[in-house]
C-alpha cells in the first residue's frame, strides 16, 4: 500500500511555505502540527528551482518539523506530490535568481 501524500501550506517569515510530505498529524506538543517525511527530488533533476533548493537546504535533514496551528493555512491530501515552494503572502511564487538583488537597479 502506498503512503498518503499531503500538501501543507503555512506562514513562515512573512512568506507562505508549501511542502509535500507523507506524514501529517496533531503533535503531542500542544498547539503544533507535526510534519514528517518531507518529499524532495521526485521531479526533473535537469532544472534547478532556487526556491525548492532553499527548502531542501532548510528541511532536507529534518526528521520532523512542528508548525504552530496559527501558522497553518491548509492541509490537503493529494494524489501526487508537487514542487515544494515559497510564495509571497499574496500567493505569487518567489523566485530569486543569483546575482539579481531587489535593492538596486544594477546599472
């Protein structure tokens, strides 16, 4: 039997994080949702997404992460995992390209 796949969206550092994981449950620590077995690397390895790489760096060695209830936007059980990503608060994808700062125009 295959494991269920969940899409978890939550607020973190003024951004919206969207992660795919196989385990989501009420934590034994009051006020937290427990997320385990975060899914990485099931997509094309030819294209590198900076946002997903940042998430892989942040969560790649994490066995379980605990998200406060108040930060959770929604949790969906889905058929397949998608791309882990970081969104602006308005839901637009955040893509930071190396060498392109937003503080100056670069001319």
